[in-house]
C-alpha cells in the first residue's frame, strides 16, 4: 500500500478554500475571481464599504450615516468581511438599515459570497434594489434560501450550510419597456455554489411592499418601472456576512440570461478527460436500484430507510467502469434517530443477489466515507485499507467533496482536498463493473444525499481536488 504525505504552502484565504466542501477555480463558486471588466464592490474593508455603498433610505429607514455594519473577522480565511449588524434592525425590522450600492445598474453579471453564522440567519440580495434572491437558513420553500423570493423553488440542496461560505453567481437582465409599459419581464440565471439552479427565470414583481425596494409600493409590487437600481443587501438583525462581491455591467439585447460555466469542481479536470454528469438532477435515469430506498429529491440523489435493511443495497450505474475518475459530494443526515453507519462507493467487483432477496447486492471493493473510511472488500477479504485521515477531514453532517481515481490496479481517494488513501491492489481481483452508491445494512434509519456526480473514463494520474506541493 502506498501513502502520500501532502505538504503545501499558500495564503490563508487559499488554504481556506481547500477546507471548504466545494473546491473551485471556475468563474462561479466560492473564491471565484472577478471576470474581465468586473468591478469589485466589497472586499471586506471599511474603506470600500464607505466608498461604494450607502444606506437605502426607503420608508422604513431608521439609521444614519456612516454605515453601522461592522468589519469583522472572516471565520474561515482569517481576513475580514462585512457583517449585517445595525442596532436599528434588531428583531427583524427589515428596511431599517439595508445598504445599497451608490452606482445603479440595468443588466449585469454578479458574484456574491455570503456566510450565515447562526440557525435561521436571514438577509437578502436585491437585484436592482427590486428583486430579492433570498438568504435564509433553514427554509427550503419558495420563500427560502436561494429562491427568487416567492416565485421560484428554493435550491436548498446546493446550500453549503452555516458557518461556511456560499456563493451566488448571477446574470440579470432588467425588464424592458415600450411607451412606459413593461413588454418583457426581468430575467435571471443563477449558480449557487457552482451549480446552476435558476435558468433564464422570469421575475414578475417586487415582493414585500414599499420597504422591500424601489417599486415595491407600486400596485403591490407589480408596478415595475424603467428605472435602474443598485445592488442592495438586507439587514434583518441577523449575523450574516458578505465578502468578494463583484459586478460586470452587461447589455443584453435578447431576453436570455443563460450562461454556461462548469460545475465549480469540474473546472479542475483536464478537458481531454471529457467529464460527464451521472445524474440529471430530475430522476434516476441511468441508474438502477431499490426504488423503496433510492429517489431523486430537489436536485439530489437520496438513499434512505425507515425499516430494516437486511443486506447492503446499492444504486448502480447502468454501465460498467474500470479506469475512471469519480467526483461527487455527499452529506449524511445526523440526528438522534439516524444511524451513523457509513456509506461507500462500490466498484471493481460484481453485482449479485444478497441476503433478504436483495437483487442489488455487491461483492468487491467498497470505498468508504462518513463515519468510517478506507476500503472494505465485501464478501471477500473484509478490511483492506484502514481509515487513514478520513475522520480528520470529514465534515460531519455537512457536504463532503469526494474524489476517486482508479488507474489500473491503483486506487486513490480524496476527501475535502486531502488524500485519504493510495492503495495498489492485485489486478486479478479488480473487475470492470457498475459503480454503486451504498445504503448499508442496518436496523436503524439512515439518510444520505449525493449531488454533483461527475465521471471521466481513462483519467490522468493526478488527483485534481488535492493541491499540489
């Protein structure tokens, strides 16, 4: 068995990126740098806050300049960020101390990074000081996290969670008018943490009344006008923090905001590998498994049980795979009623009918994660590779970025930017087989979610999610 010691030096901010559940070098996602022609609006400093922002003096305004929002420590990178803290907004008095850019905009490309510190943390990102993209921990309704408020569903599945940075990447096209009447609604396309969650979505109105933004008091928010507006951030008395906000002005002639960026982690993979998605986000097309245990839910694959699972059951890919790179994110539900039993990726073995007349059994290598790590040879040699540093890098109950790299007899595995094991097996023991997601045998309830499942065949030799020396 080979093991690798990964030693690297980088700035505190870059180091923090490697600790996040999503790694990115794309133009979308946490840490994305301003695109060409973009203007930085918020860098975490008091100087830029005062230079480019002011209060929105709407009907609920109750504060006074200078801006009372605080420059505080970035709990992830060690730099600074801006906290939505103004005493007049205590108790959720929205509109009392919102800030807005001094500059106004029509069409634009926007990047916003946000961090919610506490349960139920509430703020909002207002496009043109009209249309709110909700920031609300714990709410997955149309009024919840990442929703075009009260109009779209919440893409809560893409949320990285509290205490870590999240990113909105947006292309917005303002409403169009002729002779003073709206002829085309505003449109938005949005990536949430590197996943496209809204595509060319039409926005109908301003919600929340006159305190919500310009035009909010016109015909119950339906009276949109042809007036540009600034980018607004909402203060509702919660500890929500912002950093790395940048914007590029656009001029979109056609009513189309769709833009194509790779899923953030996909941009790390060499183009010649021809990465493809294993999950369409809608249903389990291309997969086979026990329908009572596996489902597609809100853009994720869910594996769960309430009753006894007599033998481990798997959701299998339709095709066989031998040399591959597999990237995905996984989150285990942690609660007093859920078992902490691990999950795994099954590969390089064979399907068979297991105990309990389980037609979706597997024997062969299980590459394990969450609660237990390493390799277990199911119905064979049992433990093959010990846990290694897996427990140290695991984000319990949160999203974990996993990379599996199989080349010949060499099996490598990384989690959250760190290599967990590097193992060379006997080639005669490894077969071309389906790839399976595991729901372990158990007498207790379990729940796992998987997202961003990406696969390439005949990959290169480097782990792309592990930083180099």
